[in-house]
C-alpha cells in the first residue's frame, strides 16, 4: 500500500469519527466500571455503629419520632421519585409476613408531602414513613444513593449491615436472620 493511501485512509472523516466514538465509548465504560467497583468497596467497608441521635419526624404531623432501641429494625433510605425505591417498597409490602418482629422505617430527605404521597401508593401497617428534614441523619450514615438499607440489631443496639442500591429483599432478610 502506498504512503499516500495510508495517510488518506487516516484522514477520512467518517473513519476518524468512528474511531473517536469507539475510543470515547470504551473510556466511558471503563469510568463507569471504576465507579461501580469504588462504591462496592465503600459498601464493603461498613463497620457496625450506633444510630445517629439526629431527630426524625413523622411527615403527616411533623411530630418528632421516638425510636424504640430494643427492637430490630430495617432502615430504608429512599426518594419518592426513585423507581427502584418504589419496587423495593412494593416488595416489602408483599413480604410483610416474613418481617415479623422487625420494625421497618422508610426515611427520606424530601418534603413531607412527597413522602406522604409515596406512603399512600405503598400502604402498610408495618412500614413507618419518616422525614429527615435536615438531612443530618442521612449524612451521618453516609447515604449517597437510593435505596440504601441498614439492618439495626436491637440486642447490640448497632447498625450491623448496609446495602446500597436495589438489593432483593430476600437477600437482606437472609443476612438479617444469619446474623441472629
């Protein structure tokens, strides 16, 4: 192949755009995978700790919520606008009978009216919906994405496990019962 043909092939705008697009796609995929791996490592570094002392409020009345520390809890940090959170709430409502003896708290930093709307869509007498008005409770637990779930052991009075993202409720319950 002549020198002129090689240079001409490299200068072809269509091939150049295709090469740049491919390179950008691979770069984006590598960055995405690095981010996923980073978050999984951060989730694995979770160590047992006590619940923050920051006050949570009931969205319908604005009354401070008083937590019973002796009861096992499933704390779910959610956003009313998150489709994974909606599916998660739906799964919990459908598996209520497996959650005997566990208090379920859905906590959000959104406005109370959005939390109430979410609670009307996913009604359950097992779920307590709470508002973290100041976001301090969420910040102390380093909640970065939704849904994020914590297991709270009533005996040790510590948060023992963290799950970030859409983790099947069966897996969370298995971890909970394996702990006991």
